[in-house]
C-alpha cells in the first residue's frame, strides 16, 4: 500500500505530462488549420480566374516555382520524388488510391496528395495509405508557413492560395518522409494547375473526362481535354482511360505536340488474372475503369524503377522508356492500346485492399444504412444511381418490413442541378432532404472544427442554392410522374443535350426562367421568378442571429447566387415542403438537421435534445423497419456527413 502511495505522484506526473503533450499537439494543429484558412482558398481563386478570363493563368506555374523555392524546395527535389501525376474529371482520386494501394503491396513507401479532404485537412497528405498524423501535420505546416512568411516581404507580400500552399506542403512532407513514390492528384484542370510544376514525372494518367468547372476550363469536352492533357511531359509515358472521340483526338494531338508517348489502357477484364477472382475494394461499376488505369500506371512505374536499378547495378544506359511504348515523335491516326499483361499477386491484393472514403461507401447502423457517394457530374451520378439501386435492393431483400428510401442532396459550383437531379429521381425516394455544405446550424455548435470552415462561401448563397435544387427536383419529379418532358425550368429543347453533355454552359437554355447566367461577363441577373421565390414557395425566412461558421471547406464557390439576398436565401425547414407531389421534400439549414430528419432521429450521433417534428412525414413512412439514406451531389456534403455520423473517422 505504501509503495502504491509513493508511486502515485510519479504516475500523476506522467499522466499530466501525457495530457499536456496531447493538448500541445491539439493546439498546434488548431492554430495551423486556422492559419491555413486565412490563405486565399480555391473558392476565391476560381472567382478571380473567372473574372479575369484566364488572362493570368499562365503565371500560375512560374509563381508555384517561386513559392517552392521560398519554401526551400527545388524542382530537382520534386523530380526526385518519382511522381505519378493523374488528371481527369471523375475517378482521378480513385485511380490514385488504387495506384497507391498496389505500390504499397509491393513494399514501396508511398506518398499520396489528393483533394478535397472530407473531414480533416490532413487527409490530403497520406503516407503509406494513412493520413498524416496530427502532430506531423502541425510540424510540417509550420515548417513551410514560416519559410514563406519570412520571405514574403521580398516578394511584395505574396503568399500562396489555399490549394497552392497545400501543394507546396505536400512536396515538403514527401521529401521529409523519404518516400519511394509520390502519387499526385491534379486539383482543377491540369495545364495551369498548381501541381503542374512537376517537370519529370515517371508516368502520367488521364482518368475519365466530362464537363465540370466549365467556367474555368471551358464549356466543351475538347477544351476540358486540352487542360487535362497539359500534365504530359516530353518523353514521359502517358495513359488515358476510355474517352469520347473528340476528347481522345485532343489528347492524342497534345501528346504528339508535347512529345509524350501515349497509350489507351485495356479493360480490366482483358488482363490475365491467372485464375484469380477479380476483386475491387471500392464499389461501383466505374471503378473497373479507374482500376484498369491504376494497373497500367503502377506497372509502368515499377518497370521504370527496376530499369533504373539495373542501370545503377551495371552502369549501362538504356534508350527509350519501354519497348512497348511507341516513339513519341511518330504520329498515328489513333492511340495504340496497351499490351495485355499478367496480373501479379501484389496487383491483385492492391485492388482488393484499396479503400477510398466517400465513394460508393456504405455505413450500416441499427435499422439504418448510409450510402455515400460524392458524385457531382452527370456521368458519375449515373454510376451512383446504378450502384445505389443495386446495393439498396440487395439489402432490402434481407429486411422484413417497410424500407424507406431517403436522399440528402446538395450541389455546388457552376453545376446545373437539373443535370444531376434527373437521373436520381429514378431511385423513387420516399423523402428528399436538401441542405448546404454547412455541418451544423447555429443551435448545433457541438463538434465544429476549422477543417470544415470556408469563410469565402456565404450562408445566404448556399441556402439559395438549396431552394433552387428543391425547385428543380419538384419539376423533374412532376414531369416524370406525368410522363411528360421537363417543364420550362428544364426545357425539353435542352434536356437531351444537357443530359448527354453535362450542361456545357452552366444554364439550361435561353428560355430558362429561373436562372439567367451569362458566363461571358459574369453578370448574374435575377428574373421575376427568382424575386418572388419567397412568396411562391411560402418560405418563412429565419436565419437566426448570424451566419454559421462551420462550412465544409470546398474547392470552388457557387457562382450562381452572389446577388441573391439573405431574405430570399433563408430557410425555415419546418415550412419548406412540397404539398403538390407525392415525394416529401424539405430544405434544412445544416447537414446535422437534414440527417436528423432523414433518419427520423434513430442515429444517436445526429440527435440532440430538441424534439424532432415528423408531422410532415406521412404515417406510413414513419418508424419503418429500415431507412436507407443516399448522400450525394457533393464531396463536401459527404465529408460533412462522415464527420457527423462517425466522429472517429480519422482517429
């Protein structure tokens, strides 16, 4: 007993020291995230680029080189990282995740830079498959920040924007961690993206293309392809996923112009799995395409690594990159396909063991399943619908009793909501919830974190977007229910073009009464329909006493709603529901509120002491045997949901 008493002070001191260290780490990372949020984010950058019409885009890479040098990083340093550089519209993150997983199975130490993050900013920097630890994030952040801060007075006070800073920090992290390979996902586009200061990647890849970020990259698939293939480098092998013919033509022309030997990847099923069953760790049919590209990128990187090792051992030099890669100077009318190859056990395991949160992800709870997919283009929404229909139907067969299907939806940026909503109505949801990428409303302050903050997006503009999303949903649902074409909100004259091309110019057409957006001069004008939005919907507007600060940190700000007033944009979730359709829909001020309603309060992680009002939900939909909740339309929305339903997500 006396020994225990004597040892207690020492034990107490150790516990106190441990708590003190943890608090210090917590404080340092909070300060780091707060400081990072003071930098100009991509949202602001996008607005600036849109207004300047890309007149200064060509300066982005030279500026990035300067920032890197100020942080003590040379281009030679970046070249030493053995980079795999990947662009694309949809699937580039998953492609990178598969590639990283495969190379890790081979025993290589990996670094993976991606965007956006879902819950914590440190997710953008992965070492050997795991997000950078909190203490290392804080350490490396301040390393880079202090160097840039100390030198800014010699550079007219210039500091990099949010994404540019993260890019510089990623290279610093990878150099300090002494990784074998860096897998770098492009942010937006490619040609002028901050990641394109990479001079000598080992291999480049282009994932599936579609129309997204059209106000920056252009409103045709050809313009998009031009930007995406801007990451190609002379003499560096490049591979593309299957693309539509106009995109392939541009990609081929750019590869020839730059001098990059280009190949199309083979379908995954054409490879020799040597009797093994094909297993992919990420669900969804599109992942077959992403995995095929990842296999070729990994194979090429490994062959390059082994070739360099032979050169070091023998002292012999080899000409060219691979015998299977055609001479980059040769011009051919079509892009050659890769040769089939045997899939190794490490490749097979890399595909099977890969995980990538927020993409075709299911979270099962008591009498409740969340289906999460950050789809935000027409093609990816189509895949999401296919995945959800299949997975939810399979689950429903195992459940005795009523199954209620709910969707929580939001979309941001210059994306036309009608393009994304139309395919989703095929899922026949019982309840529909719209909410901004705001984690918590003012009354729900618990758990707010700086990682989810984006001060450049106003609460008003986000709520305005939700109201319009709801209007589009009602119109599309009514027209489908009636067996008619879209109404004037989604004109029949543009529906086919819109659904095939993903909305080329940010509007449905000139007859669209709800939104009149002219990207030539960025004039956002409101029509009478918009001005009467409050009265026509019977919306009671009450934001409370100020804006929420817990806004999910995004890569782009919605350009459509800057001129919509707070009065038009506010939402009282109790008064916004549709009486004129058989689908009950509501707009909520936050993700927390939307999830509480969608789950009917059965998820304790999204519940509070405020009584849940379910009076607007029909009796036959209340307290079902099981609830299936699809969350889609925005990766930032998915991130907010992950934060709410699983607080230990990154623990």
